[in-house]
C-alpha cells in the first residue's frame, strides 16, 4: 500500500499555516525507521532577509574564498555547504510578493515585486531585453544580437539552414548565456523546448527572470566540470554573445559543447568575430575556424551575425585525421554520460562505433517511442527494457488522468514543474499527451540508473542531481514538485528534512507538492512539513507496486 501526499499553499510566506495537533517531530538520522527515538521540535524558523535569493551550492562564499584559482570560472560552479552547515530555515519571499502572472502572459511581463532587481534593466535596457513599466518588468523579445526580436532571428536561422526544421527535426535546444531567455521563450511557440542556462555572475538574476517568465532555465556555467546533462542531448546549442572564450585551453569548452550536441546537431554562434572585420575579431574567427575544423564540424552557413556548424554523424572524420591532430578522441572506456562532479576532458567524446549514431524520430513521434539508447541503460530488469518503458508510460498516463479528475489539475495555473525522480520521463510525457501547457524539469537522481539519455531522446528536458545536496536554481522557481518513491529510496543516504527544506526553498509560495511513497515514509514527511508550515492531505492509493 502506498500513500499520496497532496500539499498546497506552502512556504514561509503563507499566512494560513496549520501544524499537526500533536506537534511535529524531527527524524533522527534522516531515516523512517531505526536509530534513537525522534526528538520533538517546533516550527522551522524563517531565514534572514539577506537569504531571499540564496542558492546554497553557488553562494558558498566561505568555500569559494578557499579556491586556489578562479580564472577559469570555478567560482560559478557547485561548492556545497557541509552537511552540518546546510539550510535549516525557510527562505523568505521579497516584500510584496504576488502570485505569478500565468502563462502565456508571463512570457511578456512579470511582477517587479517578485524579482525586485533592476541591474539588467540598467545594463541591457537599450538592447531590447527588458524594461520596467510601473509595477512590472516587460520583455520586448530582443537580445544583444537580435534587437529586432527573437522571432525575426529564428526566422533567419530557419532560412539559413532549412534542415533545422524547428518543431519536427529540432525539438531540444540549449541556449548558453541566455540573458532573460527570450530566444527560448519564442521557440516554445514553435514546439521547441529550450533549456536556458547562465551563471550567477554580474547579471546574476538572468535565470530568475527566465523562470519567473515560465521558461525552462537553470543556473549553470561552462568552467572546469561537465554540465549535468548527458551526451547527445541537444539538437541545437546556441550562443549569442554568451561571453565564453570557446578556443581557450585548445577548445576544452567547445569539446563540452561537442559532447552535449547530438550527432548531426548544430552549433549556432552569434558573436562579433562572425561579422566584425577588426584585426582582433578576425584573429578570433580564424582560431574558431581552426578549432571547429579539427573537431570535424562542418561550417554550414555564415550569414549576418550568425555562423552555424554541424557535428558529424559518426567517428569516420575523427579517425581519418592525422595522428598528431589535437584534440584526440577520448579513450574508449570514457563514459560521456558520466557527469556528476566530472572534470572537463581535453578529448572528443566518441560516437557509437560501426554505425551512424542513433537519431530520434521526428517530433512528436519520438515522445512515445522507446529510443535506441534505452538499451544502454544499466539497470536490473526482469522484463525487457522496452516493456518497462511502455509500462511506465501507461502507468503515468493513468495517474495523471486521476490527478486531473480528483485534484482538478486543469484548473491550476501552473507552469514550472519538477519531477524529482523522473525514471524514463513518463510523468512529463503524460502531461504533454494530456495537453497541459506545463513544462517539466526531469531530475534523475545519481543514485539511480542513468535514464537521462532516454529522457532527452524523447524530446524532454532533464538533469542529473543528488538530492543529498541542494539544486542549482533560485528560490521560488517551481510551481509544482512531484516525487514518486524518492524518499524511501534516498532515506538511507540523505536527511529527509534537508530534502524537504530544499523543496520549500525552490517552491513558490502557494505552490504544490505531490509525494507518492510508502505509508510510514509519508507519515514522517507529514510531521516535518507541518513544522515547515505546509498544509497537506494524505490519500491511500492502491499502486503499492510502484514504490
């Protein structure tokens, strides 16, 4: 038997909070059973105002000061607090916080009070990124290299390279150094999911603006480690004045782009070396030409502000290079999908041997078809992997139908959703097939089989993460968190209170959490969330096999 835990109107800023009649309890050792008796606690306190935008692993100044070097962007990478210094309070919302403007209006305007920072307006107002009008920020849809609007820019890309075919051949895109994510925001209307990423740097609220708009986004940086996405994840990787020196250290950052880019995928670069004729810019262009040639990328088109390269479909070009040409191919035993705290490698990630790399079907057919990379997932399976994939898909379709019927999901004004234990992505696929206009960040815990390649091959977005550590996003950026079987799987590794406090940090005031797990685990979660001021109801369900 398994319980559903439906939580609504959560957060330290909610004014209608309810505690358990007998008082909440804190679990010892983070476990649902065993260990010494649990110690009764009161409410979790509210954090200081200075922590309103706190991202634990990116704001750890104590650890950042100890770094031997920061010249390669190390300060923008994960440096998590020690377990005894983890979050122990509820991160507050800014004064005047309001329920977010619903999608699709939020693409064009958001409340100033929800992201009360004007640095981007001051720095980028003349580039058509963002303006402030009375109590709202407005987003005209421009960018540094597309001041006339993202739609015109996307049309130009489509005309330059018709094979891009937004919404059919191209479904999943990465936008590097995204600004306020207008590139990704306007691709949504073309049935393309774009993950917009940027570091928490001098323009530190870029990702917060993107998520407030309802656009998929995450704080991430090209620095010294692999990004937390699998190989061959993206159909296009886009960089418009993203302030990255792609040729430094003999191209190690572009090698990471190459790892992330699907075989036959495109790299779009809009930057001054593409179109400016000053000597320094032309020298930078020659360096880029030389590097991309050694990577076996084909320069498909260079027009106006934009240059577009295509990655090869197999290893034949790499194998036919001279023996002294660098960078070399990675060793055969290198796993290009191994990403959790893995350093960048100065080598070219290999594509599958003896054949062209598997490419997904066109969108939307790829959503429901078991992809070829499913067979490479290392997991204990009594049934065939294709049968497991189809069974998970059917399971979540049935569950989502129940959520729509019982919890009235179609009435919710939600946009940013996270599935904290995503499996093959069946939960997200069911939302799409039910035409709920929400997007899902599919999180694959590093303690579980790596199903991220399957998720991306389906045309969905995902990321690797360890729930014993905080997630790389701003506070208040998700409308709904979904966790099925997560706590019973992780309770021996992670402190349940720490996971729930992190959920509170990233969930909007008034947001919702749906937790499916074993009865005894749900009871413990209920005690802790009472201490956090969450309101919840528990429902018995009969799907105990899915734990």
